[in-house]
């Protein structure tokens, strides 16, 4: 006979299945996976078709307007078992999420037992729930929330204090906190391990902000055949939260020490065989400094015979050559004065004396001239570290072509690009736009593209045709695309200097207009629209949320890879700032800055191939490119999808397995 407990669904109160409170600080997350076997519940005379969930921010409502030192809120989302960002979700139900669960607010939703939550081939149903702290700057506050799940709305009332959980068979609740999520074991403990180090940007953190890329890498590699499975372990240094303003050397050295420590620890249980680095924004220079530090302090870790094999060095919207050339004076001047501490001065290409030199230089006569490079951004790729960067199988940069005033295109793409190729693409986009406006079905291409990612081969041949016209909406095409030739106006010269040298194959495929009878160099050049730094910062607060249709139907998304090409050292043009006259240095106030930026960019590229991937995504693109929050920033999924498939997909892992 059923116990009294199992008869409670007949009462108005219902059953309380989960009830707990947690405290989260900066970079903290709680993840729950609820799995319910409906057949087992039925055996206990419990018959339910839906569950009710309520999450409350228990902080005082007076903290609502305090945003700069907070925000004191949570991001929450709920995903049924069969939801995948890259696949159509046909269910009529919404995918519930809340961008900012503010102090004293509640987030309520319903978990439905249907085909979308059903674990195929079983009588079980499952949902994943993420509760993420939105704290960004201060490291000492702890925010409290309460989560309750029950069989009725009444059972989840937050005021039902002292009520005990109704323990039933067939209900499984798994929970991960930040530490457990970021310390998962490899799938095959006895096989060599591929360690992936993920590094966050300024005012950011690894635990929450970089979680999406971690999830996607694990998702694609977990089910691979053992013969090619990379046996991934993903880790991130959490020691720099709240310390982003202390300089690239300081935070990069800490990441370097962390990497050395984690490799030594993992090697006591496993064999770390390969290593990859992924960095967002400031995380790019930070991880470069980490590689620099390791090379100086523990060169044995990168030993070609006994050390780890460098596989991927990937950055997303990272300011490799600083930001001074792209920021207006009212932004760059405060950076000089220390508004972002030493980091601001580093990115503004200013030298700050009396800093620690730990891990910067090596005591070797062959490299005695390296101390002439005082700027940290210029020092990062200098020998002998350059030889380590050259060993990476893939060096890839992702850059936003629009809406990113935080890290503009030029610095994120290492200055040099095939602007003429982008110029030709704009002509294709213009032509298709005009044709579309004269037809009744002008929006058909936008409504049903087959894919957001261009089917490109990252080589120098055919780069114009790397960018499919179907993937960009008309507004985006006008915003990002580079127009025709380069004329000598003050505003446009920086793009002229950064035009790569065209080989014969480049000229034929990239620079020739579709009509084949017009010379690009004869046409007027108009500089690409530059995003506002202020508006980019405000877009964190004002950017539109993705609609449910966008979330559930990938075919409606217009975000796209607009350029994907491997650039080679012989693509570089001749240095522009060699042997410049003294009068030029006097007449042109930016002469010195431009010379330094050119020198840094060339040092990174003179001996190495770089794959440069340009993406067109909606505001706020700087956070979207890393999908900082799963649904709020889903516009950047096209970039993460490309990164994961190209660097951790089956073809890539087949290559790594042979190393």
C-alpha cells in the first residue's frame, strides 16, 4: 500500500522535490541537472505532467540601483534535455531564461514532461538549470539565492519555511559548483591528455564568462571514437578575478604559474601530452605572456621530445597591438593616466618603469638585445618565445568587423588584412542587395539560409568567394564590408598600410570584381565604420535580447563568418615606417605609435602563419563573440561553433591523434 507521502499530489500543497539556498561570488555558478523517471513515480502513485520551479534572489532590494560595484543579480536559464543551440527546436514551449534576476525578485517557470525533455529510449525526463552570479568587479560580496522545485506552484512558495523535502524514488538531482565544473576528469584516465587553458578578459572571469566555450568543446569531443578522442581536460586560472588592472605582465605571469602548477599536478595522475590556449579580449595578451613566462622559467615544458605539444593558440577580440590608434583622445588620455591601472598603460603602449621583470628575460647572450624592448606588448613575441609560438599547429584570431569599440578590428586582426578582398565582397553584397530590392521575395535568402558559417577553406586561394552572399543581411553588408580602392586621405592611410601583398592567386580570386572589367584601384575608398567605445560599453546594458524564434531556430540567424583565411609571412607588405625622415616624425603626431604598432604586428607575423576569422554579429559583439551568457549573448554562437568545429572537431582531432 502506498505511504502517506506518495498520496500528497492529491492535496493542494503538492510535493516539494528540491529546496536549497546557496551563496555565489564573482565567477561562481551552480548547475543542476534534474532527472525524473516517470515510470518509477507512477509505481508510487505519483502522476505529474509538469513541475514548477522558482528561483529567488534573496539580496536586499536596496541593492537594485548599485550596478557599478555589482550588479547584485543572477543570470538563470533552463534547458530541456533535447535542446541544442545548433539544432532546430520545434517545441512551442519557450526556453526560459532571465538576464538579470535582481535583488528580491523571483524567476518562475514550468518544467514540462514531453518529447523535448524526454531522454530518448527511456521513461526519464531531464532538465539542466544554471544559476550564475553577475558580479563583475568586486570579489568579496556573496549573493544568496533560493531554488525550489515542486509538483505545484503552492509547493514552491518561498515562505514555506521549515518544510521537509518529499523524498521519492525516481528523482535524481545532480549539482555542480564552479570548482567541480572546471575540474572534470578526462574520459580516458590511462590515455594522454590534451589540456585546454581558457583565459578571460578585463572585468571578467573564467568560471561564468568562459563557460559556454568550455561546454561546447566538451560536448563535441565527449562522444568521439576513442582512437581519435583528444581526451580533453579544460582548466582556467581563477586567480586574476578583480585584478585585471594590474598589468599584462602581472596577470600573464600568474596564468603562467598556474599552467606550470596544473601540468605538474595532472602529470601525477595522467600524462599531459598536448596543450591549447583560448583567450578572450585581454585574455589574448595574457595567455601570450603566460607562454612567455613558461618559456623563460620552465623551458622543459615545451621540450620537443619530453614536453607538451603546443596545438592551438586562439584569441577572440584580443588587442595584440594595443588600442591607442583606435581610441579617441578622451579615452586614451585617461588610460595613460592610469584609469585602468597598468593594464590601460600597457594597451596604450606606454612604458611604466620600476615594474618586476620576473619571467620577462632570459640570461642568454643570444638574446641580450631583448631588453631593448621595454613595452610589454612588444616584448611578448620576441625570441626565444617566438620559436614556441611557431610550434603551435594552429594560430587563430577571431575579430569583430562591426559593433566592437572595445577591441577594434585592426588590433584584433593583427593589422594586416586583405582589404581588397573585403572590398570585392562588398560589391557582391551591393549587387545582391539591389537585385533583392527589385523582387517580391527579397527576404527569402535571409529567412532560409542553410548555415551561418561560410563553407570556406582557410587558404589564400579564392578568398573572395570564401564569403557567401546568402549569409549576411543587407544592413550588415553595408556596415562591415570594405569598399573599393585606397586613396591617400588621412583617415584611410592606416588601411592602405595594412593591405597585404597580393600574390597572383590572390589577385585573381580576391581583388577582381565580379564583373571582371573594373579596376579596384581606380575606385574611391571609404574607411570602414568604426564602432564607438562608449556605445560599445553601454551596449552591455542596452543590447537587444535574442527572441525565442532566434533561440530555437538556427536558420533564422543572420550572424556570420564573413572572412576566413590563412595569412602567410610572404603576404606582408614592406614596412612602412622604416627609415622615415625626422621631419615626418615631427609633422605626424601618431608617427611613433604607428611605428610601434607596425613593429609589434610584424613580429607576430614575419615567421608564422595566422588564420584570421572575421565575424559579423549583433551588439554587444565584444561579449557576444564569446557567448558570455548562453542566451543573452547567443548572437556569438556562430564564432564559438566555428572555433570548436575547426579546432576540436573530428578532422582536427584526427590530425592531433597522429602527432
